């Protein structure tokens, strides 16, 4: 059975979700200089010409959640970690244009060679989840753990979706970075650390900044109970937790979440199952626990792509992840019924800040020899962040 993808066929309310504060202002001016107007009919041709003029000098990375108008110019597409590694594997390209968000460009800068310069076409492209854990807040949390006398028992683990500062904090304290694909392995390693007698820790994990990925991994993949997990709220004294809660918890979850994946609810799943008999529910582990409990399949963006590629023709799928990716997958598989899980059309607003005018502006500036919007992590932060990233690469 061939069906029209539901997204695009329905007239749905539109939402753009992303940073709730405006850390872009702290990062500097989003786009100094003149942007070409979005109405310029020559934009595609200008991007093509600038990229051709740069040749092997530039390597363009496109995250899966980017707009189609941008992704068409990507030399490689992928999730944040895959893209950072791809950039590192291309040392011959002095310029890396990262079409994604700020923390991703930071990781690319950390992993690429010193002569490579990473450009983020719009500095306002942040991430609401990464912005929910600031360095000062995490330092304060660690002081609370020290006051409680449990810091030596705790291994910090941070999701890739965090600032370089937070990755460096984790590297300094003997922890590890994880992705949505290897969170289970990272947690196994962290809990085994104390048992192996390799420098303490291991009884508890402080999981940053996405409470949902931490909880879903601990409960669904590792057999923890919900009571083993507590949520540390950086906006409340002592994280809003009692001494007993700190003592008894095995998983200290930071109170952060993705504004986009956090939108999906059990009601979205129930509604979809009622409307589309036999539908498969496929969601990202950044979704809330109540949603992943109801889902048929759970996995990273790469897993979602592979699952839909392998799905039989005629099958129906409701997908809980960012809409640009779902829409692209629906268009790529017209023989399958691929739908967005929520009733409201919802893009990641910060991902969407990278549009064709910003890409053209970045590429044309580089072609003139002018490096704009460079993302550069200071040496010490990069060193310790790399310690935590390298630990991830060494996971068994
Ligand atoms: S989709 Fe969520 S986690 Fe990803 S960049 Fe947007 S806000 Fe951040």
C-alpha cells in the first residue's frame, strides 16, 4: 500500500522550539555583516558557486535536523558525534562549516586538527538542552555533593548535547561523554569504575544534562527502578533534594530536557494508535519516560533512519523526533506511511536558524578569505573535554 506521508498533507499548527533564554547574546553577534535576503532567487546558485570556488578547502557538515535547503550542500550528514569525527578525518580541509548547533561546532573544533577552523553559520544556533546546564551550576552541584560527603562516589556522565565547558568538567572529574547510541555502555563503565578499584567513584552517576536519556537508559536498559533516580534542580537550594535522597539515589539526573522531544506525550501515542491501526511508534530516547514506555522502537537518529530504511513497504510509522528529519524520511520512502508523532508541527528553532542566506554568507566570506563566526574552544577546556570524549571512544 502506498500512502501519502501525513506530514505535509495535513494543515497543522506550527511551533518552533529551542532555546528558552538567549545565550546567543552571550556568544556574540549572531551574524555580523550583511546577509543576502531570503528572497534572493540566486541563493542556491550562489551557494553552489562559493562552494565550488572553495573546493577541497571547505568541508560542509549537515546535522540530520537541518533544513532541506541547507542539507543539499552538506558533504556528509549525520548526528553530532559522527559529524565531529568526519571533520577530524578530513585534515586537508582548513575550513569546516558546521550546519548544526553551537555545542556540535565546539566538539568539531575539539576533535579537528589545530589548523582547521570551524564555522557556525549563525551564532544564535544554540541548543535549549545544552543551555540548561551551565558551568557555574554544575560546579555548584559538585560542591553540594562534596558537602554531602558523596562526591567521591559519583562519576559524572554528560550527553554529547552539552557545552565544551561541561564536557571539560566531566573530563576533570574522571567521567565520560556519551551519545544516545552508547549511553548504556557509558553508564556500565561508570558504575564499574568503583568496583574495579580504578580511582573511586562508581556508586552513583551524575547524568548531564538530559534527564530523559539518563532515566530511560537506567530504567529500561539497566533494570533500575524509578526510585533509584532523583532529579537535581539547579534552581533550588541543594538541587531540591534531601540528604537521604542524595544518599539513596544511584542516578542523579540533571533537570534538563530537549524542548522538541519533550513535546511528545502518551496522549500523542494513544491518539496515533487510535487513528492508524497497526502503526509502529518509533521514538528518540530524549522523549519523556511515559512516551518511550509506550513506544515499539526506541533509538538514536541513526537508528531511526536505519529502521525506516529497512521497514517493509506499506508499513506505518509514527516517529517522535525532529520534524525536518521525519519529513525527509517520509519523502525518501513514499512506499511507507511515515508520520510525525505529534499533532503539532514542531521544528527545533535553533537548528532552523541555519538557513540558506546564512550558509551563503558563510561560504562567500570564506571564499573571500574571511573566516566568519569561528567557533574556537580554549586550549585548557578543549584538553579536558577531549579527555572525556576519548574515554567515550575507549568504552568497551
Ligand atoms: S532538537 Fe533538542 S537537543 Fe537537538 S539541538 Fe534542538 S533543542 Fe537541542
